C-alpha cells in the first residue's frame, strides 16, 4: 500500500509543478490573510487527486474533507507561498499519509528545483534516491539553525537562517544541512506545515517535538503547534530549552 501512496504523491507533486509554471496571478486570494491565488489553484490539483482515490484530506487551504477511506492525507499544496510570489526558489508541495498508527508516508517537493524528499515509516528517508542522514551536532553553540519567526534574542546558535518554508526547512535537518529547526513564533504552524517534514526527519534519524510537549500530529485544522527539530537528542533538548526560555 505504501508504495502505491508514494507513487500517487509523486504524481500529485508533478501535477502541481506543471500547474505552477502556468500561474500568472501571485497576488492575494482575497479570502483570508496570507493566502494567495496560487494556493487555491494548487489546492484544487492536490485535493481532487486525493479525493478521487477516496482519501480523507486535511489541507491548509480547504480544511478537512472526509471520504470513505480511513487514512488521512495532510496537505500543504504550496508551502512558502510568499517565497514563490517573490521569486525566492524555496517553496514546496508537502503531503503526509496518516493511518491508525500515525504518519506513514511523506513527500516534500521543492517546486522551484524539483528536489524531492520522501519517507515511509520504517523505510528510511531519501532525497532523489540518496538516503538521508542528519548531522552529529550535539551543541547549540556549534549548531547551524533554521528559524521560523523572530526570537526576542540570540538563542545560542553558531549561525542561523530564516528560509521561509517549514516543510523544506525540516528536510534540511533530515539531510544534515541544518543542525536544527526552531519555530520562534507563538503557535504559528498548522499540522500541514510540519507533518511530512517531521516524518522525514524521524526516518532519517533526527528528532522532533512540539516545543511545549503537546501531541504533534493533530487532525483539527484549527489547532496550531510549535515544531522544533534537531539532528540529535542532546541538541533537541537544548533547542527546546532555548525556545521555552521566552
């Protein structure tokens, strides 16, 4: 089953990529703050394909849609929409299948470059056929950290970057490019922002948590969490302490 889902996710990401090449309106959707017209176009492509296969869908753009199959696919059709609109090549389609045992299949496609990160539960994490491994960093003072949002002060890292697409940022932790990722905003992320990236991190051997220890893989579109991920458990502990310090 997982192989079929992985193939479906790849096909959907391909279709979104083709759609994005034709987008001319990168302005606001006019429906809610922070939503772009391109988000809605991408959402239609993704949700229609998943519903055709009978999956229930939880999407950032269209909320929760219940269908006949018990599995849920958590979707961010276009993570990093502002980057896309501004021409920054760091935006993605993110999909994560959740079954009765939790996250099972994940895909994050950088739609600007085509680079694709994937994972299946128990099967490791991969980037275009290359197995992912996180770094061995154990100290915040030596860590190269990705941020979302602005912390009130320096949190002890060696260097940081704010890249603007959480799903892809988490994949950089899985691949050893970043040592950690810290959401510095108060409960800014829906589950669609991090579900796929967290499974990819975990299957690569990295670790992740909500900053305040709450249940992570929620099914309520109204709930928000504060994801933190790190290459190693000692680094995660330090990153969590830093995030909880303000």
